[in-house]
C-alpha cells in the first residue's frame, strides 16, 4: 500500500513539474501595426478623391492632397464616406462606396492618433 501511494505521488509530482516548467514562455499578444497616413491612408485618398480634391489635377473642391489637409478634415471625411450612396453629402461623389476595409483604415487611423509615418 505504501509503495502504491509513493508511486502515485511520484507520478503526480512529475506531471505537475512537467507543466510548471520555467522553460515554457508565455506567448505575448500579437502586436498590431498602427495605421499611418503614408502607408495606409494616402493611397486610398489618391485613388478615390482624385481629381476633385486635388488642385494640381484640376479639382476645385476642398484640397485633400496632403497629410495636413486630410488630418484636419478627418471628422468630415469619416462622416461623408460612411453615408449611403443615396444620402446627400456622400463621398466619393459619382463613385461607388469605399470598401469596408478602406473605411476601417480611416477609422483606425483616427483612433491611432493620425500618425503621418
């Protein structure tokens, strides 16, 4: 009886120490890259807001041709790109609604602090 108890204690100890080993490292949560103007937002603006909001391409609307201009207008841009195409003020005018991923990029860019680079 003593032998069986001793064997069970040894097996239990081995099992506990196997799973409590300090050699296993806890995995850190994955880091998510922050959205920035140059890498994520600029290409969306250039593809969807040209030529109307680019003065050098003949546009006469509010300029959105630079980081400063886009970041200063972010609240209005978000409001307008989230409208339905039938709503007054919808942007991009005469173009289809932006993809959900593009809209999320703008939202995340604002949430991340409007980083330029």
